[in-house]
C-alpha cells in the first residue's frame, strides 16, 4: 500500500484561488477576478482543480437574478458557472469512485437526493432537492470547487478540456432534448439561434445521429461555424426577407420535423418552421426571463398537424456520459474561444451582449 501511495500524484493545494466574482448582483451586475478561499472536501466529496470553465447564458440569468429563483447571494454564493473541467486533487475518506489525478467535470447540478421517483426514473434533473451549481454552491467560475464524488462526471482520455467543459452543460443539455424528441434518421431539424454554444453542439450531435440540421442565426462568423460543424443550411434572419419560408423550402418544401429553441428570442417564430409537416415536435431549451415570453399555437394546429411542444432541462449524468462519448469518438469538436483568466470580465460582457459564436471558455492558469 505504501508503494501504491508513493506512485499516486501529489498536489500542492493553495489556501486561496482565482474566481470570477459577481459584484452588484442584479440588472447592473459586473464581474471581478478575486482571490477566494479554497474549499475543503467532506468525507464523500472530491476537490477539483478546474483548468477551464465554460460561460453559459444561464450564468447571466443567475447574476441578473431574473429567473424567479432565490438570488445567489441568499445562498452565500458569489461565483456562478456550471461547465467545469479539471483534475481531482483531494478526495474524502469515503470516496471510492475517484482517485487523485483523475479528470472530472462539474455540471449544472452538483447533486440530487437519489431517493425520489424522479431520480429513479431518469428524471433526476427535476429532483426537488437538487443542488444547483453556481446558485446554491460556488460554481465553476471558481478554480477550486468541491463536488460530491457520486455526481461528478469522469472525463475520458482523448477529450480535451476545451471540449469537455462545454459538454457538461451545452452538449449534454441538447443531447437530452434530441433524445426526448425521438426523431428518425433523415429528419429535418432547425436550430433557431443555433450559432450559440448549445445550438452549435446540437448541430454536431444531430448530424452524428443522422438528422439534417438547419441553423437560423445572423452574421458571417456564426454562418461559417454552423456550416463547418455540420449544418446543411444557414438562414440569416437579418438578411432573409422571410426566414420561415427559407427553412420550409429547405426542408423539402414541407417543414421541419423538429425545432430546437436554444435562444429565447426565437420563441416568437419557432412554431412557424414546422410548416405543413405532420407530427413535428417543438423542443423548448433556452431559458427566457420568467414571464417575458409565451409560446403556443392555435389548437387546430395541434390537432390537424399532430403537433407537440415540449420542454427539457439540463442533461443527467447518463446524458453527459453519452455526450462525452460522442466527443471521444471525434463527433464533437472544438467550438470554444479560449480567454485568459484576467480577461474573465471581458468574456462575460461579450456573452451578455449576445456576441458569442459557439462558446467561450476561460482558462484559469493562463494570464496575458
């Protein structure tokens, strides 16, 4: 046993670490890079040193506090974030599923109760006792984070951190939605607002599943990224006089089989993309500020078109493992612009303005 311990990697753990900390929480928030204490894992926890964190639009909602949830500050949390990839540097006495040096990721949920019918029935992300990263506990904007070992996600070899971090939320979230849409290979799918992180991961996964993705967004950068990542067509909603007609024409002149709404502004026109297609499904993914948006259609459309509208939350542990396996097999590619930690506030402002094509990840050990 002593020889085994001597072969284990050794990590020097500091007392403090870098973190993106929200200041003036609410509509006029801003982010600062500060030094915060490194947490101590409990007996069933792991301490993970994050190499990268992804930036997600949900982080902006958390810092603004516009989802109708209790504010971060009510839980004593100052750092949002839920897309982390790093290395286990300390383990609790009762941890058996991780060892020092293992790669691990942090997801939107840090843990669930594991004892309710939702947890037993592959609906764990809806567990009423779920603990949300970056809201109820410090999130991945903090370099060192604690996670219950049973809920952290192992990251397989061959998947770089730049790809693994966004998988923790964006890819696993859209994988879940694609899975629940239950579409057949060859089906047309559209991603309104698909040039962002969730949508562009969805394009790659849809293509890998045999679906035919169309992206509706705007700008040459998002067009180039969408087509590079497997979209069969890109419709620029600012250049096109009728984006709905363009999408319907592309989809055999009938309409798409599935609509995957990843950008809240796209809810206004989302149902129109189904055209005359019978049996289409509209999947709600992107979170608008609570009470700001309504989605629906004439009941006759539901009846005569066999139309379904459905929502999905984030991915489960199983969804994340499946998305990571797509990446391991080379089917999810780099979609992230990498920022150094000293430019963390700049990256957050870029996200707040809606100017991000794909994803932004922040590298904690890189300072310009």
